[in-house]
C-alpha cells in the first residue's frame, strides 16, 4: 500500500491534491481512497446527535462547524491519537492500494504516517505577492495551523492562489514518482 499524508495549514490545496492523486491512481486501475481526520470527528458528533447524520460538510452551519472544532480539540486533549487511530483503523480494514490523508495537522499524525512507511507532503499556497496564504476563517496561530511549521516533510507541493493546473501537475508528478513503491 502507498500511504500519503498531506499537510498542514488550512485552505492550501491538500484535499484538491489528494483528489487529483486519487483520480490518477483510479485511472491506472488502483484502489485509491481518501481518509479524513475531519470525517472522523464529524462521525463522532453525528453518533452523539450533535449534528445530523450524513449532512455534507459544506452544508454544515457555523454552529455545527464550531462543534466539530470544539469536540475535535477536546477529544484530542484526552488522547492525541484518537482521530488518527480511527483513520488508520479504516485504512487497515479497507486495505486500499493507495491511502491519502489530506489533513495532517499535528506531529503525532505525521509520525504515524512515517512509522507506517508512508510519506508526508507539505502543500503550500501563496498569494500573488509571494507571501504565504493564510486562511481568513481560521486563527493563524492555532496549534492546528502552526504545529507542523518546522516539520521535515518528505516532499513539497506549492502553487499560487488560483494555479490549479500547476497544483494538479505537481500532485500527479508526485504520485507518478511514488507509484514505484507499490509497483517496483
């Protein structure tokens, strides 16, 4: 199995890159799946009746999103591996050819990817003036935004805002390079 973790700050293109990699892998006949820490938090909240079942994330209200953030953080304080362990349980059960985790945000999550033989990829987005893009809907100093600032990433993908063709090309090139790990 090829395991790819993509990190780290919000709104950088991690999910977009994971989707492009997944599509390419599928075109090549591989079982490629995307696993999300955020989906695990959402399932947990749904199971407890805090938010409606099967409501798409993009349809969640500001209050529902705040619940995900709050309980995601609270549960993480009790056990920092709670969410990443659930992600890896799903990966283990499905045993895909390619597993992508597009929201690696903390050192313990990146370590898990590495310890299981995967690679961690920094995905960065830049403004037109060359400065790093900072998501306006997040606290830029929150631990989920800063805890991997000095992580030693295995690979890096970067593009300017709106350069989706370039981001796609880099994601596909990364997968092509890494594909030898599952088909040497």
